[in-house]
């Protein structure tokens, strides 16, 4: 009985020592990381501002499209107070300016509206003018909701 108690005592001491050593190691690790990080916080809670370079009315360099939907997209962006360059890049990325684009998830047209969203906006996503109008309106709604272009685009 004394022997079992002694073994239990030794095990408990080893576990306790290991825990203290483990904590000490973690503290040193965090101190090292904090020093390497310059003491700055790893998370920033400030609002991010999106800078979209370019001149109003100018097509972004990475958007090569010059077809019939370009002016419609610009007008839709301006009507809903969306930076033109942002909206043109969105269309370029989402559909490559293909009005018949259909995603594997069912998003339709130039701005890749989901059918339920198109119904909510009362637009026909298969008609390019309505699709662009709906896409711009939806993006503007998301911007008003999140107050961030990045979050609006993600939504």
C-alpha cells in the first residue's frame, strides 16, 4: 500500500513538473513571437478602406472587354453609386462578360445572380440589362449593409 502511494506521489510530481515546464515553454514561445511581431497586436479591429485606383470613366487595365455590355455596366454602377472600376472588375471576374454564363451553383448571367436573388430584385437574370441592373443594385444593398466594399463583394 505504501509502495502504491509512493508511486502515485512520484507520478503526480512528474505530471506537475511537466505542466509547469510546459507552461514556461509556452510563455517563452509567446514572448518570442511578441518580440518578433514588434509588440503590435495580431488582430486589427479598425475599419478597412478600399482604395480603387483609376480615373472615373476609364476602363481598368485588367478589363479587356470593350463590347456592348460595357456602357450598360458603367451606367448601372453609376446609378447605384458603385465605383465603376469595381463593378467592371466584378463582371469581368464573375462571367468574363458572357451574358449566358451559368455557374455550377446556378448563378446566371453577367453579374452571376442566383435565381432567388434575381426574384427578390424582380429582374430577369437572363436579360443582360436586367442582370447588370440587379447585380449593381444587390452590390449597393450589401455595401449599405456592411459599409465595406470587400464585405459587400464577399456577400
